[in-house]
């Protein structure tokens, strides 16, 4: 319990822009806003914001690279969780040299849920059957227009691919993807993106990225599968949603976790398994990840080998 409290403290109290600057990341001021800070180091780019009191980040080029300061370190070092804890304790204790103030920001405006704003943006979106960016990722018109996915994939007015998330009240989140964009519309609440559901469906296929779910559907067609994606790292609220789906959809006999074959995929798999095991699901749960370490299913699709 003490360690959990300490790690909770690290996530909220350590300024992630300051920590990243300490290790050589520089602010891209042209790409930053009051609520999100873009930082770069060589070929690595991250977007930092505040959510739920915590400093969080994501990579616009790697769907599995996101989370808190703990994930930031785990995804860039070989340190154990104990070593990370000791390093961050030293940071809080002031035993490290701090970067100059010009190299980081002292505070970021926290993003708040704004369903009305998300709904307004979504009203300007249109369902699509083909999309240049998605086709560039190997996701063809025949898939996007199929009964399983028709009406579940959109484009916004700037022609970014748009993946909606819903709650019991309707649209609540919108993920945008393009060649140079990977983000949620400001005000979004992440639940799950999912495909259409049809009578007789008995399998739930869960991924982190929508693009990986679509890739898996092309590589391994399954007419009785529902596809869903977290749209990045899984939050406690998303864990509860997955647990409820597993428990409350009696036709679901099998859950397939199609996570990336990397450290982020390993962690996401463990989180999903933990969430499901806390419920009453009695069916089969398997992980189906690419054979090659570092690959996701879109890598496999574009590489031409499963």
C-alpha cells in the first residue's frame, strides 16, 4: 500500500515536462498549446498533458507508448519498477539537478471532459468507406464498408480518420488519426471504440489501437467476432467497461487480446486480464500477438506475413 501511494504521488507531483527536459527533450512550441506540450528528442516525439490530476503523455507515432511518468521511463529504459521508484524518490527529494525553466513549463491546463464540445465536433464528421491514410496502412475499402465496420469509422472536416467512443448518453470521445496526428479531441472521455455487433457473435477481440483491430480482421477474418479498442493505454474506467462486457454479454464465449508484441503490449495484456479476472467471465481468454518482438498487427499486415 505504501508503494502504491508513493507511485500515485510521483504521477501527480513530478512535472513530466521538467523530467523529460532533464533527459534532453526539447519543447516544440509551434506544436504545443496551453493544455498539451509537444517535446522532441532526436526521433522521439511525445505529447504531455494533465488528466485526473496526473501528468500523462503519449507518442503520436507509437500507439502503445503512452501513460504516466512510470510508463515513460519503462518504455525508454530497462529499469525495474523498484529502480524507477528509487529514481523518482530522489527526484522528489531534490537530489537531482533541475533543467532551466526555459526548457519546460511549470503548469499545464488540465483537460476536462466536455461531451457537448465532442458532440459538436462529431456532428461535422462523416462516415467513410475509404480513406487515403487508412488505405496507406493497408486498410482497404472492402473492409471499411463491410457490415462489421460500416458506420463505425469516420472522417472529420480536415479529413483525419475519426474513431468515436460512446457511453450510455451517446458520443463521449473522438480519436483522430492521420499521417501527422494521433490524439483525442479536447474534452473527450475514453471508453472503447467498437465495431458493429450482430446476432450470433461469440468472440470479443480487444486491441489497443483501432488500426490494429482492423488489421487483425483482414489477416484473420472472423464472422462472429466483435472488435474493440482502448485507443491507447487503458484507464481504470476502461477496465471496468471491459469487465462489464465480459460479464454481461452471455453470448461471448471467447476473448482474444491482440496486443502488440512489446513491453507496452505485455503491460496492457496484464491489465486486461486482471480486469476480466475480477469479474465472473467463465469463457476462454487468449493472447494473439505477432511473432516478432516489436511488431503490431498493422506491421504484419503491411509486411505481408502473418
